[in-house]
């Protein structure tokens, strides 16, 4: 939603490298569901790309990008983009990309189809990309005539084939044919561990920070798994696919023929009526079709006589254990209004069929608003009304179905801790005490980091609370369990306001995160029972603040201006799951760190400032090369573009819903037009 104009040029570059000559006219293009075949597995679409572009420009992040204070950073980025991507592509293709950037006017649709796929790489999935140029159809036709001429003149391979009496071009997918500059974006080692596009295809190394964009990565996977691209134009619509059979189904619909379409699939119809009718952007996944195919492929594979205990799980086993077999579809949409942006995600999963992890995720419909002790300056808050004992039982079953050895390891940890506890208390039963005192309330909240060093940003002050009908007994059970920590058999104890606090050293992480190695200071986990909770934190001051919260007169989060009104957009605070994030406070420190720390972009700080900018780097660059964060303005000059975000989860007899709402920041509520870039 907050992509800069440069990404529009990138899309134009991709179109320019792939789209050939076809026909053009003034006919209106049908909606995506009326064009796509009934075996569509994934749909992502903007029915009116012009509208989506305007929404992005008027969004808070779009206005941030166009703010005059961002001009130094923006100009340097666009200059690098022009010099290292746009101009090289123009030289390689012999085209001017400005004439392509404005071509997407109507729908922009990406779809994955089942085609001949049976769960293995031998029959790749199909894909279709549909781009409606609307009144720019003649410009598109002219551009593609010239592009095809220069492509052939350069000695590159190109075949033509008639589909329903319309000419389509077929391009081989190899790095010999795709321009070198585009190849840097398409051939990515982490995404393509195995590629069968030809012996000449070479993959370049990629930096750990080059995470890519989900949609672009999906396109790369499908493109590289294909051996050819079939491309053409019907009326104002560009059609790109990886097989003539898949493209033909769309052409039949465009030329008045009959073929089963996605819009006739009952499961899609339900999602469309509920979520898609007025959404400027939405997506749909036929989860059941994916799951059934993978499970069938897995069951057809014979198990070896002596199975390897470290062999990866078979899809069928994972599907059954986690409960994926009971899922039907996944649908999401994005809606925009003068009050803010709402995203809804719905997993079709009937109550009677829920199994595995989805029994846990459903939770219970219950009060999830912030308790009075959560302060207004909390930057993160989450409350989830999960039944602790039922959740534990469900997770044990899932773990046993996935790997009995893993469940045995968990049992060994509990048995070891229980044996140590019995040395001092022969009648103690750790598992019974632990599970018998778990409640149905989980709360966590977080304060802004103390500073902007990487260590402080990664470990801000946070508090975790477990609800319990008997928190003192639960605290005893946790203390006995923590003997598995180094020196956990001798926890330090102290009293504070009449309550016991016990502390144990936190063991170091058994793995390192991507990015440069940084020393991690030793941390101590402190726990105490108070009220109806057991509170845990590695920040002793925050734990003590919670213990004396009854004496505090600080303003609580639940009274934050605008919070209650915003909560109504996600279904309220009584659905069993509610969360909150204050962008202003979470990004202030990250903003300054990215501005002052040359390594900020490679340790995850920089990208968090512009969540709409992933995937813009090639494997020979990293984010810091493209976005010079030292040119960022002081945060106070752009703070008006940030506010808070809330989300809520709920369950009904039909499935699970997650809603996320980002209200328009107060300073922008009377400013709905993006500032012009200087």
C-alpha cells in the first residue's frame, strides 16, 4: 500500500521484458472470477489498480514517502533505482519504460492454478497474470509491437502460436533470454533450491537481509519452475501464463465461449459475497484443494522399511496432526475509508470439523480488553482468553501425532523437574500442580525500549502474565519447572511489598539470528504471583511496577482516546483475542537507530520503517545500499504519519476471523491528499 513510484516502474520493467504483440479493442474486461478457471488455487487481485494506487498515495505511509522532509532519502533512492535498474533495462531492451509504468489501469490479477500439478515438481503449478490497460490499450499495443521487434532483432528466441485465432508469443524461461538486470531479481537462491529451467540458469548469492516480497517471491518460484511463458493481449487485457492450456481458458471467456470459472465455485462465491464485493484489494486460497493434493501424494509414497528418524515429516502426517485437513478456504480483503484501513482475514473452518491447532486458536468468546493495570504508555498489548489446560492437552496430542520422540523429550523435562522437586517435597506433583492451576487468560504488554541500541530494540521492557485460579500454586510449579535452566535449581528469592519474587538466569539462545553477531548481555527472568496472575519479566523494574499497580494513579491503556471507537471496527474487545500497537513509540527508537546506525538496515531496523518496500533489492545489493537511512529526518518532523493499530480474533460456527484496523492519525484526518514530492 505504500510502494513508491519506483515500484510501479519495476512492474513496468517486468511487463516490458515479458509481454509481446497481440490485439486490442475497446471491450470491457470481465471481473477476475469470471475469467479465471475453476481450478484456481490462489487469487490476488486489485479490481481497479488506479483506485488502489490513489489509496496508497493518500495513505499515511504514502504521504510520509512524499513529505518534503523525506526528499534527500527519496531522491537518492530513486537515483540509484534509475541508474542501476531502469536505465540498464532500457539499454538491454531498447525501450523507454516511462511508457509502460502507467499501463495498469483496471484489474491487476495474479492467480495460481492447479493445472497438471499432482503434488510434486514434475507437474508444475500453473499461473496467470492479468493486467487491464483500459483506455491505454492502443499504447500497450504500440509498445509491444516495438518490443517484439527489438527482441527478435537482438537474436533472442521467440515463437508464436494461435489460441482461438489470436496470436500469442511463447518465450523460453532461461537467463540467456531474460535481460541480465531482471535476472538479478528473478534468480534467487533461497527461493529456488532446485530449478529445472535449463542448464544455463545461474543463481547469484543473496544477502541475509534480502527477504523479498511475498508476491514477487511467489512469482519467481512459479516462473523459474516453468519452461516457457505464453503471453498475449485480448482487447485491453494482457494475459501471461506458463502454459497454452491455462491461457486458453481465459481467452475462451474473453471471446464469448463457455468454460467453468472460479466464480462458479460455491466456496469462492461464499467468500466473494462476504468480503470481496467492494474491496480494492483481496485474496483467496483454496486450502482444501492444496491439502487434498499434498495428502494424496504423500499417501501414494511408500515408506522405507527402515525409516530415518530425522527424515522430514510427510505432508500427510503434518496435515492430519495440525488439523489442516479440516480447513476449506482462506480469504482476506483490504478496505479503506476516511477513518482508516481495515484488513480482514477469514479461515473457513466449520466448528464441528476443527482439529489440532485450530481447536486451540478458536479460543473462547470472552472479555479481552486491557485490564486497568496496563498503562496508557504501553506500546504493545495482547490479551488472549485461552483455556490453559485444554490448550496443553491439544498441544500434547499434536506433538505426539507429529513426533512421539519430541513428546517424550517434553515428558522427560517434566519428569526431571518433578524428580528434583520431590527431593524437597516427596508429595509434590509438578504436572498436576502446573496444569491444575492454569486459567483462561494470557496477557502481555510492552514498554518502549530504554534506548535505540540493537540490544535495547530487540529486548524492550515487557511483562507476561498467566491467569490462574490459584496464582501462588502456579508460581510454585513454575519455580520447580525452571530447574531446567542453568542454576535454576537455586533461584534467587526476595520480597517486595509482601510478595515473593523468584529469579532465574535466562539461558542463551541456542541459535543466532541473521545479521552481524552482537554480544547479548545476560538476562534474568523474575516471577511473582499477584492478583489473579503470575507475572514474568526480564525487566525487574517493570515487574515491580505491576506489583504496585493498585497504588498507581497512572492513566490506563483502556482509556486511551480513540481506542474504544477503533475497537468497534474489529468487532470490539469481547471476542477473546485483542491486541494493540502504538506505532509512534515503537518506531521512534527504530527511526533514530536506522538514522544513526550504519548497520540498521541489515539487522531488521530499517525495513520496519517502510513495510511496503520489501523486495526492491537484488541479490547483489542490500537495503542499506538502496535506502540511505542516514538521510532520514528527525522523527518529530514526520511523527504525524504514525498512530496506533489494533486487531481482534474471533470464532463462530463457520470459521476463524482476524481483523486489523489502522485509524488515520489525528494530524491527517483533515488532510486526505498526499503532499507533492519536491
